[in-house]
């Protein structure tokens, strides 16, 4: 099983980034997918979640209206479009797959997003 995040980097405040998470080794279409983030000296927090068929999404208040989670089950990839980025969005972003039926969950190793001028 692998989850590989990409797309992180340095961006100025107000800028945009698109994160991707490519999955392999499990039945991607059967798993809900989430993006988490962990800022320095802070606990990891859930940012956004999308159910297995993409029919429902959830976001934390801090990113509503700025971030969009989406998935392509044919490509086994989940995305996080991040617009109007703020310095407080600086963190390592992780993707997670979870299945309520099997109880299994998988994590990627993360990609660093730095928002700074």
C-alpha cells in the first residue's frame, strides 16, 4: 500500500497550490480520503474529507471557501486545491485513506506547504 503526496512548495500569501495524492495497493474507490495537516509544534488536524464516490465533502471552518477536495477514482488520486493561501496554512499536508467497513486506514508521508513572502 502506498499513498504518495506531491505538489507542496513555497508560495506567497494569496497564492494557490494543488496537492495530489496517488494511491496504490488497495481498492481506492472503496475508501474515503482525507487531507490532514500538521503545523510546527501543533497537533495534526483534519482539513478536508471526501467519501468514496465523491458525493460528499467536509471541511474545517478555517479553509471553507478557499480549499477544495476532489478525487478521480479512475486515476486513484485525490486532490486538494488550495486558493487564497495564508501564512497560517503553512504545514506538512498528509493524505489518509480509511474504510469504515474494514477498519483499515493508510497514511502518506506528507508534503510541505510553506506560505510566506
